C-alpha cells in the first residue's frame, strides 16, 4: 500500500523489552509536519484463530482462564505467532492444541488489527471444517475446557458474556461478512 503524502517516517527504533512473543519498542519518527515524535508500542508477529464448524453446524467454544484479567472467557481457538511462522500453520496448531481438533478444510475469513494504536499485531482468521477429534495438548500456562454446542448458542455466549473476547467477536464479524457473500457453514 503506498504511503499517503506527508506520512510518518521512522528515524530510529529501540527495543526496550523483548521475549519470544513480543517486543516493547520505542520509535523516534517524523510527524507529517516534519517535527519529531516518540511512539511506544508492542511489536508482535501476529495471532491466528479458527472457527471450527462440524458437518451438523455445531461448533466448539473454549472456556479459557485469562490470567491478566482474572476471569474466564468464551473464545474460539486462538494463539500467538512467533517470528517467521506461517499463519495457517499456527491456526492449525492452535486448533489441535487448545480444542483437540484437526480439520481437513481451511477457508480464509480475513484478518484484522486487534489493538492498532498500541500494537502492530494482525490476527488471521479461518473457518475450519472436516473436523476430527484428537486430544488437547495444552501448555502449562493454559487452563482451557472444550465445549461443543449449536452455533447459535456459541454466538449468544460470545456476545452476551459480561466482558467479551474482542478477537472472538471480530471472528464472528469476519464470518458474517463471508456468509453475506452467499457462502454457508
């Protein structure tokens, strides 16, 4: 995508904190008027998610304990990427590890920026069909239970929970856009 006239230019980048999943950075850059500014942000390789749909139209939601918020959330399977990872392969891995499912058919639903003012993360979403059951392979830091249910019930749980998972809600929007084009689950 071409840069608009008067767009910002990076002068320097300093990595303040780094771990395998993200880096906290400080950039010096020029404003559109030529003056200098400082921008702090989280540099992330991205995230990937799947909406699993069985042949009967049911789906799987995960009940996930989120340490930072001290609460459980209803979510679709989703996980972070490491630098250089392929988004589809990460979505396939997360579906297997978190939900204990494998899919033979993967359809891209789109991507979005979950926190565009604070991070350069892009989240990639797929519809996963042709599902077969396998065992979960959770990491020690994950507390996740798997719940199969009708899709209408899953939508209700995602939307009506007290504090909703934004990435799962965005996945519903991407799915709705795909369905509005005449596609079906």
